[in-house]
């Protein structure tokens, strides 16, 4: 039997408020444990001027323990 243990997702969100809201949503989801969370401000420059800003979010979600998996998870991406 195959078990999904964990996934690491990388997200682009518009600002820190959206990143903080996402973190709260992820931490409150009963389907997994959020084991790692990181966010970083990013931007794109053109001719030395910032023309676009966003926040990169990295989230690691743990669905099962490696030694004793107890649930079947099927990822779905839309």
C-alpha cells in the first residue's frame, strides 16, 4: 500500500496579510499538520525600479508519520 507522507507547497500571494491568513487557514486544517512555514518578500525590478511585489510562501504539510502511516490521502490539483 502507498501512503502520502508529506508535501511541500510553494505559493505566490499578493502581500503579507494574505500570507498570514493562509498560515492561519493551514494551521487550522485537521487533515494534516503544518510542519514548516516560511514567507519571503519578493519583487521584480525594471531599470532599477520595483515594478511588482509579492510574497513567496513555502508550506510543508504532513499527512502521515513515516513509521506508522494511518490514513490514505490522494492529492488533487485543480
